[in-house]
C-alpha cells in the first residue's frame, strides 16, 4: 500500500476490480432485491451462493457492474441471466420464476390393475395424478383375465398426460349342454 498502516485505526479500501472484461465500481453501490420462485431455490451470483428468506427474497447491496445470476431448484429448469447494477438512487427489483421440469400422468381404470412405469411397480389409484419428471416413459398396466396394456408416453412440463386404456379380454366363456338333467 502507498501509506503506512497504524494500529487502532479503521481503513476503507476502495477497489475497482475486473472479472474477465468486467469492471466493478466499489465506490458506487445499489441495493438489489431478487424475488425467486420456488422459494427454496438455490441462487448464485458470480458463482457465490446467496441466501433467501422463507419467501424466496434476497436483498443485498452490490457495487456497480454486471453480475451473472444462476437460479436452480430440484424438479425445475435452471435459469441463468445477467443483471446490471447501475442506479444509486433506487433499489433494483428482479423476479425470477423457474419453470417446472415435471408433469403428471393420469390413468383411468377400475382399480384392480397393477401399474409399472419403466419397469418399476407403482401404486395405482384410478384418475389420480402421478407426478413425473418430463421425459419418455414405458407404461404397463396388468388387469386380471386381460392382456397387458403397454404404451410409450411423453410427459411434458406442466402438462397432464391422460391415458384411457382399453383392455382386450384374455379369457373365454364356455357354455355346456347336458342331456337328461345330468350334473
């Protein structure tokens, strides 16, 4: 440093830092209020974790400059964006709502079917929505005395995929005729 440091004193160091080709002016600051949904999301600003309150709000003062913000949460699509801090007179508000990376599967039935999704047995309740991550699945329904019902489906973000299976009978009804009142 260009000056002597004395004990028992407070010093303020002002830096103009460069990150890549970005310049941050620590002499000028602004409050940023970031509102995030879902409220349990993970927020990183320039690679540093930020904490959210229970309502999904992060309030922090930042030096003037451009910041990389990444918001992620389980079962949601990650959002990456740049935010510029450049107004010393008022706080900047940003809202980031993550989009669901899941949908639902709804199957009609009588209740005596057994369900497997991608080979994993799954509890089946007719017409109850089953939450699944977006993607492709193989659905297998087995019903007593019927041929198995198999179908490939695609679950899309925030959409209910409905299946109304038509089972083919796998049994026969026989009629016996007897003579002279035989049993």
